C-alpha cells in the first residue's frame, strides 16, 4: 500500500503538479507556499510514519496551504 501511494504521488509530481510537473508553466513562481511542496511532504511522511499517519499528516498540510 505504501509503494502504491508513493507511486501515485510520484505520478502527480511528474505530470500534474504546478510546482514540479508539466503544468509548472502555468505557475512560474510555484504554487505551494511551503519550502518542501505539500506532495513531497506527504510522500516523506508516508515513508517515514506509515500509510495512516502519513496520509493524515499530508492532508493536514494540504488543508493549511492556499
């Protein structure tokens, strides 16, 4: 399950993200206000703390973003 979620986040970052992906041309300064993007933070937390706690922490970070 952990590998699946990390793979989904990797896909998002590569193709859909306004910070790192193909859509970055629409947000020249980046879309995330945090130093480490919300998706990267969520990915790190999933790897470090496990699926349940990592998703919870990632969701809290996303909700606090713009």
